[in-house]
């Protein structure tokens, strides 16, 4: 009977045996020596399951890291491109005919423009609910307060009512706080509509009520006498 010989050819550096009985290969063990690695089949299956679970967790964490990196880059880009509009005006720095209330009123309007302009950024950073509440509260109150005089015409009153209606309807508010190009267009339109809803009427009322105007009226009356 021919004598059995150890396996020849391209033998692997080590043989990982996952047989139920890893001692069942005496020739292979004799040939490989210390390079022979024996693992019970049950232990092998447990290790494979653990490795697969670990790989799935690594894949999930990798996706999370990629998503967080994208979100971080998007927020950085948003905040980097965000800047407050300059509300100071050189034209009204010293007031209008010594009436400083007009210049202050103009700066208040500029601050309102900033608040409206930043609604998209607020929605992106603090959440849509926060931005909508801010629009329904501070922004709406500021708009109502900046109408410092009753509407001069029926059309002007209708424009104010349209703005009030826009701020009271949920889907209209959702458009105003959207952090995208659609939201930007809606915010620009709101700013334009506010500017045309009685700013000139309010300015005229501020001029009429200003101390300088009253003193001028008194002086003209004295001259007439």
C-alpha cells in the first residue's frame, strides 16, 4: 500500500479549519506545523456573525458621518453667506429738516427687513417651528407697530389686510420661512409689500407730529400776527 505523502503544490500559508473536529487532518497538521490554525465550527460562525454585525455598524456610522459632514458644510455656507443689511442711512443721519424721528423710523424699517431676511436662516438653524413662531410674534408685531398712521386710502388699507392675512395662514407662513430660493422670493415680496403698505403715510404723520413742525407752526402764527 503506497505511503501517504503530505500535500504538495501551492499550499496556503495557514489553513483555517472550521470543521466540527479540527483535529481530523493529521497529514495537513503535520505538513503545516504551527501555521495550522484550528477553530471550532460553532466558534467560527459566532465570530462571522459578530464581524458582519460590526461591519453593518461601521457602515451606518460612516453614512452618519457623511451626512453630518454635508449638513455641517451646508450650515457653514449658509452662515458664511449671511449678513445683516445696513440699516443706517446717510441721507437721514441728521434727520429730515431737523426731525430725527424720521431717521429713527427709517432705521426701524431696516431692522424689520433684516428680521424678515433672516427667517430662512432661522428655520435652517433653529427649526421651522421656531422660525414660524418668530414670524407670527415679533415680526408681525413689528409690522403692525410700524404702521404709525391709519391708511390714507382704501387701497392702502387693503394692502395692509393682505399682509395680515398672509401672516395668519399656515401655508403662507411656511413659504416665508423656507430656506431656499422660493422662500427668498416670498420674503422679498413681503418686504416690498410692507414698504408699499403705508410707510409714506407713517412718515408724513411723524413729520406732522414732530416738535420741529409744531414750533414752525407757532412761529408762522406769530409772524402772521
